[in-house]
């Protein structure tokens, strides 16, 4: 075993894990908010996330075709695609709730879950259909922006690109904004009230349906933002690439305690770090017998173990089981 | 009396039509529809049995001579019927949503693939593949392995609440797939993404061609599985499963052993998939992890949901409809569209030759599965052929 190597790559791995973790945290918020309010796993959230990425790439490709990509300053471009991705994904989430989940409210628990799985699969191929007709391709590459790809060399083995810093900054800003929204505004209070007790909330004059839609909007928008950041960070997207990150983000939500907003953030970061370390160190520690390809198993094992031994998650579950 | 004549006539007529127009998809669909009619029509029991037996034992293999692909489809349908019936026990009877069901199918398939091909030599030195006759022993091995894996998975996860259980089984299915993809090192067990080939086919009596032989083998297994399912449904175990599905607490209070019943459901469901996995690997001669993805699990789930959770005829019909949709309708539509494209047909002023090349309708099975799941949940959660109790529970909003 090569100890200096193991120590040497540590900061880089940590940084990569952190970026991945914030991405998971943003996606996990969508799962956790919806679960908090409806006790329902929004299985289609992974596709809502990737729709955000597709909205972003479409705008970037359109801007490049029009020659604006070089003309406009990059922070403006980034802000534009983030807002557009959030809007697209948020609106999609609201429509999905309206069409496929609301008619099933009050049905046995598994019914809406099966519907959500159906929506997830349907959306994957719908994106593929739309992009196939529109661009005759569904594996799309984010146009690169030179300023974003600039790398700072911190030491010989560690470097960090501008886009990584942007991803972290954007994720932190959004997590803070959401936290403030939920805890310090009237709307946030209404959301928490509905999560606590729908009947009581409606007696207090809260429009429960509107709040549920709003929850989907906010969760979807966070997912959409994560999608755009995912595209900017990793470049290549296709209609199916949302599924695995979505599943991992769900793992993150469970890890932090589903229904619990700070929990989702912590769970995301922890899972991102775990995965980055597993991906880099597993191969080194086992002499190449097991490599980075086992990182998915790692994440799923975390999910299974957490659910079996501490289903409340790290920070504990806010919602209780319905009697 | 009229219905009896009608049923007999329909089967005969549609079989004749298939023999006359062996390339027409519509006609073959008609033949399948006539079988459903036979099942649903108010005719004497002996006539129904006789007609179904005639159609499946005689007509189908004969029609296979006119168009060999139909026999292949029928065999595939049979495999998926068994899978759907297995999943039906877990999801429909016991009410446990299993999203990683295809994992058990994979376990069975890999068991015969490894020992029925020269691949096992890598691990055990020499002496492989096993003699083809071992295939029949491996049907039992597949069953036991499937059941064992089911129980093994069930043990830790059965305490979980329904939706969590679904996600964990999904994770388990993915774990099995990742393992199949990557266990070519340090010890080469699955040969990774390249898959395993050539897998031995079983010896067949009377020199029946393989296509027919597999058709009859699958048919035999399906018949056994249906009979087992019907007996299970009315047994005390079946009652226990349904009690758990309806109300776990009440069932427990009535003395239903929760853990044991749930494990039994997982084991029974998984064992069917295990057997069919063995048949599948021998039939395909080649397997790789691509055949055992999450998509397949959802496909089987869509079959169960479409037919009606907990309903045996429902699972059969659901599996047939979904498989035929996938193998025939989507592919047929794809071919038809391609022909129109190549011919440069103009529809409403739009030249079909300009259609995007990436648009391949045959690839949209996810959309079909997804649409089935959502539409069924919203409009008919009890399925197209519901069992009476489910119809009462889910039918009236």
C-alpha cells in the first residue's frame, strides 16, 4: 500500500465528494419536502431533476447558435440557465402532482407510489421522444464556457475548477434560501403546519392543496437547479442519467432522516463524501480487486443498512407513521 | 350455446387466418384475443378446457411452422407469465411491493449459465460444461436458489414499511446487476458485461426441434405454476397473505405469523423466477447483465398491475398483453414506419423521409410501462381482470 499516495489525494477526493454531496443535497430536498408533507416517495423526482438539466442545455445550445454565449458575461448566462431550469422543473413537478398524484390521495399507500414509478419511466422516454424529434439526438453535451473551466492549481496534486466553486456556492446559497423560506416566512409556517396535520391546518384557513402544490414547486425547483449544476459540472446528460443520482439523493434523504430539511443537506454531503472516498480508495486499498464500479453498491448498501438499523436517519424523522 | 359455437368458430377462424397470412401482426393478435374470449365466454367447462388445450398444444406449434417468430413470442410470453405469477404472489397477495424481482430471475439464469457452459472451468479447473441432462436437475437448483435468495433478502427487510421495502428491493436488484457486471475480477464468476456463452441446451426426447421443445417446456412450467398459484391462493398460507395485505396489525392479532408468512411469499415468488431463469439461459444460449435490469422488474410489475393485483388470470393476460405490445406491436410499428420512411410517403404535406433517424418507436418500452402504471392506478387500480375482493376495495372511489 502506498501511504503517501493515499494521503496525497485526500484533499482532492474530499473536494470532489463535497461537490457531489451538495448536488445530492439539492436533489434530496425535493424528496424530503414532499415526504414531509404527504408521506409519499416522489419516485419521479429523479426525472424532474434531469429535466432541469435538459432545460439548461437547450438554452445554452440556443444561445450558442445565436452567438450570445460568448457575448454575455458567464455569471449572467449561468444565472439565466439556473432560473430557467428551476422554473421548468418546478412547473413539471406541480403538473405531475396535479395529474398523477392528486387523484390518488387517500388511496392505499402503494397506489401513489406505483403511479410515481410510472411517471418516472414515462418521463424518461418522453424526454427522449422530444429530444429525438427536436435535435435528432438525446445524449446532449453542455457547451463549455472557458471561464468556468479555468482551474486553480492549489498544489501539485490538487486543483479546483471555477465551476466546482460555482456549484458549491450556488448549492449553499439555495440551501440557505430554502432554510430561510421554511423557517422564517408565513409560507414556510404554512408548509410546516400542513406537514404536521393536514386537517388542523385546513381548519386554520390554510389552503392545503395550494401548499402541497407549492411544496412540489419548491422541491422541483431545487431539483431543477441541481440538474443544471449537474450538467455544468459533468457535461454529458441523457434522459436516463437522472435515475441513479435520484436514487442516491433519496438515500441521502433517508440517511439524514426523511422529512427533515437540514437532515437532507447533511445526508447528501455525507453520502457524497462516502461515495467519493469509496470510488477512489476501494481500488487502492484492495490492490485493484474491487474498483470504483462498486461505488453504486456502496451507496445502496448504506441505504439498506440505514433503513434496517436506524430508519429514523441521522437526525431523526419528523413525520410519524400513520396509525 | 351461441357462445360455444362462437368461441369454437373464433379460435378456428383466427388460427386459419394466421396460417393464411403468417406475416400479419393483426391476425396473430386476433388469435390471442380469441383465446381470451374462450376464457371469458359462458361456455361449459369441458369445452373451455378442450379449446384452450387444443389452441396451446396443437394450434400454436402448428402456427409456429408458418411463422417461427410466433412460437418465439409464445415462449417469451410463457416466461413472463411465470414471472408475473411469481411477482403476483409477492405484490398481489401479500401486498409487498418488490421492485427488484428480476434479481431472482438473474440468479436462476446465472446458475445454469455458469455450470452449463465452459465458463465454470475458470473457477473449478475442468469438467465443464455439465452434461446437458443436468439441465433438468438445475430447474430444481434454480428453484431452490431463487427461493433461498428471496428468503435471504426478505429476512432483513421485512420489518420495513411498504414504501421503504420497495426502495430497498430496488437497491437489491441494482446490487445484483452491478455484481453481475463486475464480478469478472478478482475471480471471474459472471464474465462481466461480456456475458456467458455458449450455454448448453437440454437434451430433447424424440428429436423435437428446440423452438418447439422450449415452447412445450415453458408451457408445462406455466401450467404447473398456475396450478400451484391456485392452490396457494386458497390455502391457509394464501389467506394469511391476504390478511397481511389488508391489515398487518389485525392479521397479527389473529395469530398470523407475520415474518414467516412474508418470508414464504418472498420465497415462493422468487422460486418461480429462479426456474424460469434457468430455462431462459438455456433458451438464449447467451446471457449478460443487460437482460436483468430495473426495466425488466418494472415490466413484470406493469404486467401484474395491468391484469389486476392478486388475480391469476389477470397476471396471465397482463403478461401476454405487455409482452406482445413490446415484441410485436412496438417493433411492428417501428418496421412499418421505416418502410413508409424509405418509401418517402407524404402525410399531410410532411414527408416521412424527414423523420429524425433517432426516433425508433421500438425503444419506447419505458413509456408503455410508465403509461400502464399511471393510467391503471388512476382509472382502474383493480386491473382488467380483478379478483372480487380487490374490485370491492379499489373499484369504487
